[in-house]
């Protein structure tokens, strides 16, 4: 497990190749074959040497997607909803999430962090205070503490990892700002970390704009100035729009099947995968024989070692 973690968090392609060689020598052949056949071909999707080349703000797993799916399921606990009710609940979930973000944004815009107070030591924050999230401020402050440490005899070269992943100035850039007595600007911070006011959500059901006649008048007035080939294309497009039939989503037809209805018809649990169906059938087939105690057959089966013949059964009856 330690070797596998070392592969996942390798910082360069060369170190990843070296760890893979050691992993291949120290681990069992079956495990090595499985990993090299299944996971190594897509190593660019999860190994840090490749994932740290993009700005992902520390999110390298699917937990955000899983938590968002869980949040939606809280608003739709069962599958007994139509299209309209699903849209309404989705709109409610997004609206509540929107409101929670707005409350958090306003709370962060009302309080300045202790290390960013207007003092001579914190003048570097004066242009970004109350404009970026506290999370981003904490990240910058950690790099600022590294930048203020005394210089080592052998300076460490900047790898660009922090600036690429977080899109924030690293300790090397902050040291240059301190030496040149410059302040951080809002343009140095990624817009994802700005405390911008979110846009208003559009209403769920809005009425169409009754301006068809105005649009048709504009098309009619500009039609004569178009060249011949554009007039042909415009006429074909208008003819296609006038002849198309409206397409509306309708509720699926409920078909009542024979027999007793299933109990989990309103459940949101996923369907079983193929290997799970196989496991269920295997468990069902593992019955124990009452005579010999072995699994896979019954007491009246020919596979049973203690099964009596018909002559023995008749003799027992007459006795």
C-alpha cells in the first residue's frame, strides 16, 4: 500500500517510473499484472505528476460529485415524481445552495482576518482584503510566512506547483513583492476565489417574449440587403421553422404488469451490476444436502453420496 501511495503522489514522471520499477519487483505477480493492465494505462488521470499540471484547487477525486448527488437525493427521496416536480425540486436545491453561498460570502466580507489587519506588516493584503475568500487568504498567508524566512545558503528553485494548482502567488513571487515593496492585486488571484456576488437565478417557468412581429419586421427589412445565396438560406431556414411540429416532453405511460407489484417501486437505489447478479445466483445455488451435508444438491439428487436406492427404500418400508 505504501508503494501504491508513492506512485499516486509522485511529483515527476521520472520519479513515477522509478517507483513503478520498484513496485514491479517487490509485489506479487498477480497484483502487478492487475495494476499494470487496469490502472497504469490511465495514470495521467490520478497521478500527481500529471494532475498537478492543471488548476484544480486541490480537488483530485470525485467526492465533490458524489456529495452533490447526495444533496440532490435529499430533495428527491423517491422516484415517484413527474417531470415538473423534479424540475421544481432541482430548482429548490440550487436556490438553497445559492443562498448558502451568498450568506457565506457576506459573512466573509464583514470580517478581516487577524493577520491581514491594516498594519505595516500586512500592507501587502490591503488591495485584496474583503475581496477574496478566507480560504485563499489563508493559503497566501502560509506562503507569505515561507517568503519571510531568512534566505538559505542554497536557494530552492521554484517548481511552479503551487501557482499552477491553486492559481495563487507562491512564496518565491511573494518574496519578490516584499523586496520591491509591492502589494498584491486582485488580478493576481484566480476569479474562482473572488467574493463576487452571484447572479440572480432565473425563474423556473418564464413566459415567452411576445415580440414575434418585431423580429419578423426586422428580418423583412434586412432581407432585401442580403446577397442572393444568403436570401436562399434564410428562406430555407424560415420554411423549416414554419413546417416543424412542436416537440413536448410527456410523462411516460404507466404499464401495469401481471402479478403483485414490486415493493421497491419507489426506491432510488441503483440496479444491481452484472457481477452482483452472479453472486446472488451463486448464493442461491449453494444449498446444503440434508443427508450428506454437502452444498450444491439436495438429498434426492444423484450427486448425494448417501442417497438410497429404490430397493433400499422399499425394504425400509416393508420393515
